[in-house]
């Protein structure tokens, strides 16, 4: 069977409510493309019916949807597992709410662009935010300024949950990943910059979801500590 051109990885922790709509969108998207797509849902440590919902979609879409169960929590752990299990030449991970229109994925892959790493940006020229509360925008900008000051000075939006890695970059970078929580993607981009991978920011339309799992006060402090750990790990040579 031919290898997929595109893999879409969706981490899913307690996502029984949001996952069905996302899976419908992704399935319609895949059906309308000329290339082969695989969808990998990584359910980890859910306390609701997420695994059951995901398995239902896998059964209804054989050959398209694969479900992986992971006992341990952590978004970074789920994404790492899915990205390394994928077979696509290009591997795109996305938040379970898909707050970016799914057709925007086409802007991350050939023929639109062909780069090792392309990340969605809500700050690049041409990006549009919809319905985002002012306090969330300000909090995000403060945290991004910390990221730019401490680890990634060249990137304007590292927190958006849509990122694409070419297969060779995936196999190299995700095996170096140490953080398994919310800050995993900042760590991956830091490792990529250390190893001179070009990173392209792509402006997107982004729709705020009031059911976001991030607590801006609790998780911002945790992410700040992660930034310090990333710097320390880099200085200790743990990403070599």
C-alpha cells in the first residue's frame, strides 16, 4: 500500500465533546484531496469517552483513521507518540478543537511550500484572530516575549497549536524531545534552531475557543519554568 503524503496527528485528552466535529471536518478534507492522508488520534489518560469516540471514527473510516491509546497524560507525550508512529512525508499536528479552518493545512505543504518545519502564526502579517478576549491576547504576547528573550528570538508565535514537520525533521527532532507537557513544541523549535533547521511562520485565520484547556495563570507559570529547563538542557548538551 502506498505511503501517505500527509499525516494529521490529533492529541485528544478528555475531548469527547469536541472530537466528533473535528473528525468530520478532517475526514471531509481528506476525501477531497488528490494525495493519500492518514489521521492519527492519540488519546491519553482521558476520563471521559474520548477513546470510544475516536475508535468509532476509526471503525467508520478504515484506512484513514488510526487510534493510539497512551496511559500517561501530557500533550507533548501524545504528540510525540503520534508523530513518530506516522508514515507521512509531511506530518501535521493539530489541536483537537481545530480552531484553524482545516483547508489551511494546504498552505503548509507542497506545492504551496516545501520546508522542514512550518508553524501556524497568529502574529505574522496577514493573520487574523477571531473572538479572542483581550486578556488572552495580552497574556499570550507577554509569554511570547519571554520565549523570544530566553530561547527563540526570531519567532513571533510559538504557541499556536498547528505545526508541520517533514518526515526527516520529525524523526530527528522528536527523538530529542524531553518535555511532555504544554511547552513541548517550544522545546522542539528550540532544538530545531540549534540544529539549523529553517522554520517558516505561516499566517492563519484563528478562532478562539472558550473551551480551551489552558489556564493562563496556572499554566503560564509552569511554562516559564519549562523555558528555564529548555535553556538549561541546551547548555548541558542534552539536545545534541
